[in-house]
C-alpha cells in the first residue's frame, strides 16, 4: 500500500514537472485585524487581483487576526523573510528606529481624509517610505483605517474625564504623551489582548477606529464610545526588500499595479466601513455613543495639540512644519 501511494505521488510530481508549470511564487501576507475590517478586506482584494492577473504565477496567503504573529513579532518576521508582506500600523515604525512615522500619531494633526491624503499621497509620504529601505523593508502604499474614537466605562466628554484612567495604546511614545496630556495612564498592550484586558479591567478604555472596535467586539465591554476623531490610524503596506527586488520584473509590475488598485479600494471603503460599524455599535445598545459639541471638541484640541510641540525633537520640527504647510493646519 505504501509503495503504491509513493508511486502515485511520484507520478503527480513527474507530471507537474514535465508539464513545464513552475511552482507559484508564494507571498505570505500577515496582519493582526479581522477579515471584515478595511485592512482585512483590502488584503483579500489584493490577493484576488494578484492571483488573477498573474494567472496563478503568484499565490498570496493571507493570515489575519494575528494567526502567525502578534504586533511585536511581525516586523522581525518580515525582516527575517518568514513572511513577505505586512500592513502594520504606522506607529510600529517608531520602535524600528524610524521615528518620523510617529507624526501620524499626533492628535488633531489631520482635519479629515482630505488633509491626510495630501500627506500620504504627496512628497512627505514618499519621503517617509524611503526611510524604511535601510531596514531591509520596502514601502508600497498607505492604507487608511480611519479616525479614532475613545471608549471607556464612563462618559468621556472633556479632558478632565480621563484623569486616572488606564487607557490601552499600541506601542508609541506619541500616543503615550497624548494620554498623559489628557491625565490618563497609558498602557501598552497587544491588539489581540485588548478585549480581554477591557473585560477584566486590566485597562479601563482604549482608542480605535470604529471598525476595529466593532469587529473585535470591544463595544461589548465598554459602556461609552466618544466619536472624537482625535487621531488617525493607518497602515503602510510593506514587503521584504530582498524578496521584492528578487521577483521577475513582469511579476513585480503585475503586483505593483494590483497594489495601486487595492489601495484605492482600501481607502474608498475605510470611511464607509467605519461609519457603518459605528452605527452598528449604536444599534447594539451595548455602548452609548457620545457626540462632542464644538466647544467640547475645541477643549480636546487645546489640550492635545501641545503634544505636537512637545514631541517635535523626537519626530522632527521641520517634518511637522512640512505637514502643516501641506494641510494648512491651524491650531
């Protein structure tokens, strides 16, 4: 029986080889969020385009929800070649040594998607991606997630409401400074552990775009959600540079074009998805949605724009000014 199985296996291998068909190029694409988030949907769309347009010469294996690696592990895995593609949040590049990306974490630096895209689709965005190359990483695109809300088990209407709260953040000196400016106690925690942390009271609250909040069911363990839009969460789609540079030129062209289309798709659905998921949070009845008045929002902004100047030495005062000029920022 064993010899028959072996014979059949060898026959399949021989037939495959004699047909002239090469094994597909495999791209492992790892990320930490759910499939039905903007990033999750965009990753699946890129997979579809890449496989169709390459006529099977490329196989994209997407691993969502930290199936392969958690937040702190995935960047090293990419650099070592264990995975070929990631879409980490922009805050992840600070710990890697490229602090300039932390400008995206500055609260109230962008007044909506229009301002944001002047940076991500302009000269500043390109310059930042080029800074990854010495790390063995090639930046392909920016994908939006969205503007963040705050959540807790108490109403958050003014900066004073944050005093003493343990607020989960991803690893970012800027986000740490943001929470301290509000009087909160920042707690770094892996994304995959946040629901349990909120449920057990290890942390009191967190910040996220509505799509992350809803798909991870955080609203089920948070009584209040403030639609503050105080900060932005986005991603850079990155690849292992050695792997990418080693691809056949025609394959790389196909993948570059697929990424352009996947990026448009990602950014088109981001706002729609977040609006829908915030409505779903409200409809669930598990969290009360708080809408800030113009006066309350102005109070938040007054407290938080101080972080810009305080972190200028870390990010680069000239870079912050470039963003101000690109967007027409006014305090």
